[in-house]
C-alpha cells in the first residue's frame, strides 16, 4: 500500500483487527485493536502515525502504527486503517 497521506486531525477507522504483537507482561503492552475501532491522527512522522483511539478507557495513550516497510520484521502497518468518511 505504500505511504498513505494522513494529516493530524484525520479521522480513521480500523478496517481489520490489529495486534501490535506485545505480550501482556511486556511493559510496552498495547491492547489489540478490533476492526471497527475509530480514532484520530494526533501526530504524523516520516514512517509512523500516532493515533488517539476513541475508547480512552482501553487505550488511554495514543498508539503508534508504522508504515509498511518501516522495519525488516513483518510488522503490520497502516494497511489496517483507513480514512473515516
């Protein structure tokens, strides 16, 4: 999918489930995000997006989604989100 143009303030929706891949006992653990979750872009970096998700009880801090190819590992990136209409 490559680098998709996102801007701060854009509304997004997860178009498929996203599992950041952290074990529950990892100090950097992030709860997996189910398809249909909505949020807003709060920061855009050269190879990542930071998203504040709508349910702040589950995700009190913004989550980071990396662009495809940002790492050599098979980390799932921005293909799991889309602009919300």
